[in-house]
């Protein structure tokens, strides 16, 4: 036997029905605090520095991957 139940309710109603705590005030506080911290940190970082940091990570990861492939290829060609 197969049974399907469809419940039409808002997230707030579902939360109350399941007995989950209301954390919307905490969530609003955390989001506000995160916005403040992001705004404060963005004024300290120049766009040039931000892009330079992103690019250095990408270049380092590419170089690491290239070395990994070189080691793998040399191991594959020497062991026959």
C-alpha cells in the first residue's frame, strides 16, 4: 500500500508543528553582525590586494597540480 500526504503550510507553521525553536531573532542578529564585519573588513582590503590574493592561490594550485601530474607520469613511464 502506498500513501501520499501533502501538507500545505508555511515554514513558520511547520516549525511550530514540529516543535522546533524559533531562531529567527538569532539569525537576524548573526546576519547583521556578519554584514558589519564584512563592511569593516572590505574597507581595510583594497581591490588590488584582494585580486592578488585570489590569483596567487589559483597559480599555486595550478603549479601543485602540474607537479602532481609530472610525478604520476614519470612513475607510470618508468614502471613497465
